[in-house]
C-alpha cells in the first residue's frame, strides 16, 4: 500500500504574486481552531521596512480608496481609464 504522508506547516514564509504589485514575500503562522474542528486560521505578515511591507500598505490604501469611492453618489464616482 502506498503511503501518503501529509506534513503540516504551521509557520514559515510564502511568496505571492500580485498582478499590480508583483511578488510579496510574507511570513505566516497557522493555528487550529479548536472550537471548529478541521478549521484553522492563517495570518500573513510582512516584516517591517521591507518591500512587501510597503506593498501591503499600498494595497491597503487602494482598498480604502475604492471603499470610500463606493459610497459616493453615482455621478461623483471617479472615472478609470482602461488599458
């Protein structure tokens, strides 16, 4: 019988590719949620003073800008030019 060992990583580093920002290398830590068996929570963070930290701050700014714009009346929505 073939073995299928599963190795759980509860902490480490992962790189994501964002279409506008590029590569983001983030640290992560996962924890099992004992109140909900089978579920876990994973938190990703960027080390201070890194390109990933700056990129996450930029993404947060973009998200806040889009959120604020979504509450404007239809005639006041910002216009975006496509490529």
